C-alpha cells in the first residue's frame, strides 16, 4: 500500500509532502490498519481553521492502482491518524 500525504496551512503556510510504501516497513500491519481506519472512520468536515494544518492523503494498493483520497483538518485528527501522518511526513 502506498500512502502519499500533503500537509498545508499552519501559521507560516508551509507545505510538506511525504510518501510511504507500507510493504517496506517492519510495522506494515499497524500502518495498514491505520489507513483502513481512515477509510472506515469519520474524518470530520475537513474545513481549515486559521493557523492549523490540512492533510490530503492519497492511498493506492499498488503504484499503478487507483487512488482513494481523504482530507482531514488538524483539529479532527485522532491518535491513530496523527501517528500515521507523522510516520509518513518524517
């Protein structure tokens, strides 16, 4: 599973991007469970608030596969989603 994250907004309006192929990670099962939770969960309204981040995620089963897109605002992050985003962006 390939997950791409773009983080925008924040106080300085900076953009950060990251991509992770879960199949190459030792904790692939935990990463993929966090991605599946995104697909099943409610991500909030995704509306940005001043000086907060907005995350846009693209999830593909394979590099050539169709993508699923998610948008989540910083204030709507739960612990699992925050962990996932941190792993991808670091």
